[in-house]
C-alpha cells in the first residue's frame, strides 16, 4: 500500500491488483458425482478466490466478496497478519487449495438456503516460496454455505472434521497460471483486510 501524508491528512491506496490468474488442472479435471452440485461449485470458487486473495494480500478482492461472507474473509487474512508479526513474508499458494468433495448436506439446520459440503483438503499447500509440496497431507473439512436472496452462494463458515476418510485420498490439484510471485509484504499496513460489503447481511 502507498501512504500519502500531508497537512490535509493521510490517504491510503491499495496496490494495483495483478490480473486474476487462470487455473490449470494437473491431470484430468475432477468429474466425481458431486462436481455438478451448485454447492460444491461454489466451494471451489471460494477456494480459488481465497487463494488469490491470500497471494496478493487483498481480502476485498471482488471474487472473494462474491464467494465468502465477511467473517470468512476476515479469517482468511489471519495467516498473513501472523506471518508479518513474526517478521516472515506471508505464505502464498501455488493454486486453489486442493479439494475432493465427499458429501453435500442440503437444507442444513432445516433451512433450504443453507448447506454443508464436506471433503478432503490439503493442509500443507501454502509456503513462503509457493512451490507445490512434494507430499500432500489431506484431512477432512466442512464448508458451510448460504444462498442469498439474489441466488449468490457463499461460504460463511468452515470447520475441521475428525475422521480418517482422507488419509489415503487422492485429492485433485490445480495451479495458477501465471504462477504467483513470492510475497514482498513486510508491513501490516500492506494487508488489505475485509470490509463490509453490500452482499453481507446487516
């Protein structure tokens, strides 16, 4: 971020965002029975947008606002904030966090506009260099989603699940093109935190 100061006060400007990257599957794109489910598709869009936002440290990214509630956007910034506190460069992700859907529960809590998607995800995907890890450690995670009145579906919560379902799972992976650059962020002020958006419930 660039801070401009003077007698009239301060004005903070965001860095220009780089072009939104393309995504290329490493091997065939996933074709499992849940892939056409709109709740799963929304989860994948969120995982992609969250990874891009973390790579550029801007959690007001429009694609993230469209796919994640404010609380989720705020939590997504925490790893970068902690890295800067520890005098480290924030980690980056080589692509969307890998995900293999296992189940979709619609009408979650009896509400047709809520759903829970469970699946295998990779926990060691991000690193300071952004290289693809040599080995993946997969674990089960639940993504809770809501459908807004206009039809937009967003992730509004996540939770780890204690199970062994993912211990031997093959989780499909995709990479960003072009590959993200290592972060040059060293200051807390360079992290653009989530703000309230019109899509967020009052």
